[in-house]
C-alpha cells in the first residue's frame, strides 16, 4: 500500500480538479453542499493512541466544518469529507438538516469508499465514489431546488496540522 508523507502530496493537481468536477456533478442533483478537506494531522500532539486519534479526528472535523462555513448553508445541508494523513483516518460530517433525516450509520459506507481508494493507491477514485454516494443519499431528501446556487467552493482544501 502506498504511504503518503504529507497532505500536499496526497492528491495531484489533476486529481484535485477531478474531485472538484465530481462535486459539481453531485451538487447538480441536490441542494446539498459537499466539501473535501485533506489535513496533515488532526492533533497537534503526535503519536496519540487510537481512541484519542478518533476523538481528535472528530474534533478537528467539527472545527473545520465551522471554519469552512458549512453550517451556514441556506438549508444546513453541508457534508464534509475530511482525510487526516498522519492518523490515516477519514471522517464524514453532515449539517443539522441532513442529520435529521439521514441515519448516522450511512456515513461509514462513505468512509469505506475513501479508505478503499487510498488502500488501492487511488485516493481520488475513492473520494469521487464517496461524493457520488453522498449525492445519491442527499438527492432523496434534498433535491436540487430551482433557485439553488453553489454556496461553497468545490475545490479540495489542503491544510496542515492546525
């Protein structure tokens, strides 16, 4: 399995463009907003135990969800896919309107899409598969509206440790 040294080298510029295009296609089916974030690490502390890594991952995802303005979408329909390189973990986090109708147990399947892509040496494919899966779920409950606009950038966000 390929290992990734840092967030900057996780995806090529072409892969980032392909993911942004996949997000645009997905958002054409739903009023939801999807973002992809790759971070170097979820914690400022290196070498955490697995339980603490999961807690740090969730905490970082919640903070980034807010920093990216995802809670401010018109209908509270943002979904964040966050990949943490150091912890080798993925977190999917959704806005309040989505959480009220989409079961929480739906997200592990999307995480698994990303993980399988990474393990297979093609993280971009895993991410785009997850984006399409999320769009499918959202389109059932949050179809595209006639006055819908792209509220958030579709570009992949790359960040460091904090």
